[in-house]
C-alpha cells in the first residue's frame, strides 16, 4: 500500500509546487509592471496597484480626479507596459453612440453592386480610456456601458465581438459638474473599482518637475503580453478562499444595507441603498488578486479589508441626509470594517 500511496503524495506535492511557482511568477511580473509604470507616473502607487488589480480581474475602473494628474498618461503607459492596444475617447455632449461603437456605411463596387460595410469604432481596443465619461449623454454612456458588460456590440442586427482582453478606464472631473450627465447607479455598478486619484505631495511634485521639464523622457518598455494577461486572469479565478473569509465578505455586504441586522449606525442613518451582490464578487476577486500580488495563493481577511473601499464606495448610496451632512461612503465602509466580526478559520 505504501508503494501505491507514494505516487499520489508526489502528485499532490508537484501540484502544490506548480501553484506556488505560478503565484511567485505572477507576483514577479506584477512587481516588474509596477516598477515600469512608476518610472513615468509619480505619487500614484495605490492607483497603479488598483488599476492593475482591475485589469487582472477582467473588469473596468472609474478614476475620479482633477485635471493634470496624469490619468491619460497612466492609460498610455499601461498600454505599453502590458502589451495592450490602447485608445482614448474624449466624451463631449454631442458624442454619438456610433462615434464609439462604429457604423455601417454603404459601399459601391466597380460593377455598381452596393453593400453595407461595418467600420469599427474606437471601442475595439484592449484598453480604452473614456475621458470625462459623464460629459456624454445617457444614450452614449449606455452604448459604452453595454459593451463593458456584454463584451460585444450589435450594429444593424449584427454582432461584433470586442477584443480580449477588453478594459475601460473611465475618468471624471469632480470639480466641474455643469453640462454633465451623472452615471446612474445601475451603470456605476458595472465598474469593478472606483479610484480616487490624489494630488501629489511636495516630494512627488519635485520628481514630476524633474522628469517632465527636461530634455530626456523616461522610456517605457513592454513587460507583459496580451497572452500573459489572459493567463493571469485565468489563474486568479483559481485562487482558493477559505469559508470564513467568504463569510466575512458576506457580512460586510449585508452591513451596507440599512434594513439589515448587520447594519452599523452610519449605515442606518445615512445610507439609502447598499451594495449589490456584484459588489461582493468584486471584493472577493480583488482579494484573490491582492494575495497573488503578495506572492500568496490564498486570500485572507486582510486582503478583503484592503480592497473594500475601491470595490464598494460607488455601490453604497447615501440618502439626502448623508449628502447634506457631507458624509463620505468611505466613512461608512470604515465603520463597517471596524465592527464586522472576522469569525474563525
């Protein structure tokens, strides 16, 4: 029996070795990507990390920040570093859905035969920047958000699949709200993360000025490829999560709902609607990715705590009193995380 047992043991050990090596390889690749991006983008380490988490999840991110914080530069740099085809759309009030998706045009051959030909729009990219997405009409916003959800578009009854991977990084300016169309809550829910792009500190401003006002610009080289990104996205799904970690995510989600028995004082008083099940999916998937970033092949409660803010802040909707009092959703999430018991492994 000992002889029969040994091959099985060796097989398990070999499988564990493969898993560990895969996690270490992903951690190394992500570290290299972060370092490459950081040579161009200064003072945005958390934004860079969470953007990479978004891409490995297969999702999309909404970046909130004032003009001049290198949001466009971040997308361009990500495209080069990750080996993805990157495009940019400037959203304006007169932008039409066809300007994003593409349209069919009537062609006439040399013999006089007429036929329709589809001309693809800029949405056919692997990394798409939707700059100031809230400046376009709801109709145009919906055209892009449907593409984000379905991973394909339909024009004149014909389906056109989007390239893989397909990620949207949308931006919003928190200062100028005149002439804008705020994203409805149901559409906000389709974003994996909502990221606040902070203003750089004095030291970071020195680095920015040193690097951007001279004659030499830091070069950016590809670190990953499309195939490696897709393989990493598949690996992420296989990261195990213990039952007590999943229970913690569920309790956090329930605590965002004011009618729940898990609701905190801030939730009961200032929250109108809590996060959807898609929010719990985002938290758990992001926790798996963060574990891989750290070279671990199992998500922990600490990983969950780390990703709750970007995954839930756009899914917890304040009521009128909360908005009048100037309450931030991050405050609500902070209290929820402080009061939610962790349970036992």
